C-alpha cells in the first residue's frame, strides 16, 4: 500500500505517480541539483545513490523498480543518470514496461515512453543495440579465429592472456554483451569470469 504522501507525486495531466531517480558516480559529487530538478518536475519520492564506476550494483535503482506499480512514471534528469549504455537502458526500460510503468527524461523528452513517439524511438534504439551487439560478436569471433591461426590457445587455462583480459574488461565496461556471452566467447565458465572481474575490482581499490 502506498504512503499517503505519495499523493503529491501525481502528474497533474495524466494522474500518474512520478517517482524520481538520481545518481552521481563518485562520493565527491552532490545529488542536490538532480533532486531539485526532480522535485520541480513533480516527483514527491526520489530514490538516490552514489557509487564508483567500478561498482555495478545499484540498490536504490533496484528498490525503485521493485516499488513500481502500473501507471507510475520514472523520472530522471538525464538518461545517463539511469543507465551506462544503450543495452543497460533497454534492459531497465523493459523492467519498467513489465511493471506497466513509463520512463521520462527531463533533458531528453524524445525518450518519454508514456508517448507513442518515445516508445518508437526506444524501439529503434533496441534494433541498433542488437545490431551493434552482433557486430561485436562477429569481431570477437574473427579475432579468436585469427588468434588461433597464430597459435593462441583458447579454452580452460590456469590464466588468461593479458590481451584476453583487456578484451573482457572492454566488453564488460561497454555493457554490450552479457556475462554469459562473454564467457562463451572466451570458452570459460561464468564463475571464472566473475573471479577475473572480482580480481580486477580488488586490484583497482
């Protein structure tokens, strides 16, 4: 059941509950400006968080998505506050859509999924992201074939080559391939991939 205070978050035109999300990427940055913009846009409730670029977990975003009900609208100041890549954005939009809710960006009105035009734009983005992902897979497969021709061995190994690690980090940072896809490309278990990524994070801290 919603808090009675949430009545202040209703959009005057559509009657939808407006729920804000704010994020900054380092602890030195301030959330005040984003929160002020979201409140000015009519958001009575705001989920906000700070995290570093190496930390992928976003607990407040997860709480927001779990909180959504049909007819709600998630509001952000800019799309890059919500997602780190087109693929990431589309996955979040899908979760919002599954809840029967919408997404609105104050800086990018064309991405408003409560309108037919906004939904169409994100559908086009989805096609572009899928095309880009297929190109990455193709380039990676070609790279593996060329590496094999040079005598490089793939598959289970006690240690990945530095070039392979660099390629894995790039794919993860770009967010354009899933963990399962990356593990398959390099013929390693997902547990090995997670261990490699964990070691990278530990080494950066």
